[in-house]
């Protein structure tokens, strides 16, 4: 913790020195080259603002610049100097707004990104600051500005921008109810809990563009092998492509992927999914997120009743709270499946689901980083199940659960982790009542290149 505070103090001193250099160097350019053609009184007000800024009279400078704008002057230089003045007055949201307006101008984008990094750092949003400084370093043609951005990144302890990210883990654990057996029947089943080993690997690579705009490819593999219950062994595969745009406060992406799942060596289902996501960054490190997914499911042999479509809509909001980060959200899932018809019996596999969830991340609990999640899910099935003898009942499930994950850094790039989860499903049909907990301990490797 002391090292972290020391690093922040050093970064703060660097902010003052760097910001002064950048602002002062640009003010003369504003006077000589960017007022041409503007109203004379606007140009005169701008000149007065420059003089006040140089004299460190920032309230007067702000008023002169606002007068210039009121008089009809509307140039990138005026917006830049308004941003610089707001920054000096510690009015960071207004400074950010002015610099954001320059982010799409090729002549000003790199410099605007650098100063957006200064603003984000002052507002305690270090990840945003890293992203802005990195963009300035990559896009600026000015060697001095690239050096300043590199220094800022170094002081923030930022990793180098990578094109490839990969993670792999190996773990062992215990699953109390691999078959999701009904609670009422558990005592009559000889063995439904089992130990398992699990391996996971995932990677993504930027194919074109940069961190601000680019195409990505990604894939993943997960394997789980039980000690005795091999009929519940799992293998999952994913491959996909996406395109992301990061315009500062707003980050959007579109993409698609293919998932294939196997149980006990047999293909359970294959899903083709199209996905659209958006994220809006808020002040003080918060954000708003939305995601829509459209999936087409093909059940494997014996699972044809899963064939159909699935729509998933998710909305989330994240907030920084002291040392923690809280995220709350809602998810709506709509299913239209083939369902299962066996003679005179019918079983619906087309639920409408509503899920409320909350997660909290604590960066330092001793030497561990801890993430906790709680959720409550309501499932209502579209059509009533029809049982032998003509009895009909519409299935209604309520599931709640929580999960806890803690990880700690060993030696780069290794981490150790512990993962625990518990879920309880209550249904108006006893055969779907179950509870399950899982405990897993493992090591994880993360690589960037």
C-alpha cells in the first residue's frame, strides 16, 4: 500500500510538470495561426485569455475564452485552451468535454488523448488514463509528445500494448451434484458427487487496427474430467470474430462466435451466436454496459428438443465504492425451442428467464484479490408439461446462488486461485429441485505479446 501511495504522488508531480509543458507550448500557436477569419472581437477576447492564462489568472482566462466563443469564435484552438483552463481550475468534467470534442480531429487527436489521460488520472480513473496515454504514444508524430506519454505510462505501471492475450489454467476440485439430481432423490442415489480435474485455455488476437479500432479473433477450450462419473465429463469449444471501436467514453463491439459442448464424449449442443455490445464510461471509474445476443442452437443426437433460438439481453451498471467496485445488472433470456414430445407426454424446454445479479470486487484482501457474485433467477416455461394420464402443469423455477473467487499473484505470469459456488433451484416440479456446490483450487498463467 505504501508503494502504491508513493507511485501516485510521483504521478501527481509528473502531471503538473507535463501538463504545463503541453499547454504553454500550444497557446502561442492558438494566437498566431488559428484565429484567422474569426470575428475581430472574438480574436481580441482570445488574446486577452492567453495573457491571463500566462499570468496564471485562470478564472479571468476562462471568462475571456468564453467571451470569445460567445462572440462567434469556434476553432479547435479555442476548445483546446478552454480544456486547458478548466483543467487548471480543477473542473475536470468540463475539461474532459472540451478535449473529447477534439478526439476525432486528426490534427489534434494525439494531443487531446494525452490531455484526456491527464484528466482521467486526476479523476482517479487510472485504466482510462492508461488507455489515453497509450493512444497518444501510438498516434502522435511528435517525438516529444510520445516521450511524455511514455513517461506517464511508465509512472502508472502500465503494461505494453499487446496484440495477443492468452490465459490457461489447471485446477482440481469437488462437485457435490454433477447430475443435478433432485434433492428428494439424493439419499437414494449412491454417488452423485465426485472429484474432478479441469483445464482451460483461451486466447484473443488483434488482427487489424489498434486498441482504438480493430478486428479480433478469439477462441477457447475447457475440459473437465470426473474421477468416476465419466458420463458427465465436459468439453467446450469456442471460436469467434469481433470488431471493436473505442472512441473514449463509448466503447462498442459487434461479433459472432460458435460454441460446441460435449457431455460424456457425445455432442450435446452447438450454438451460433451474434453479439452486439456497448459500454459507456462514467466519471469516477464507473460505467454502463449493454449486450444483446441472438443464438441459434442445434442439439446433438438425442438432444434435438434443444433445437431453436435464444435471445439474451443484459444491462449492467458499475460503481467505484471506496476500495471496492460494485456491479449490478439484469438479464432477460427468451427461448423458443423444439421441446420434447414422447408419446402422449410433453416437456417444455423454452423458458423465459429473468436474472438479477450483483458482483463486488475487492482488490486487496490480505494478498488476495477477491470477487463475489450473488444472483437470483426466475424461470417460467412457455407451455405446460403434459404427463402420462393427461395431468398438465406449467413448470416454474426459482434459483439463487452465490460464487466467490480469490486469486493472488505468485511470480509473473503465474497466479493461484480458489473458486467456490453454491446454487439452489426450487421448482414446482419436484424432479427439478436440486442444490449444488463446487470447490476448485488451481493455478493460472496469463501471457501478453
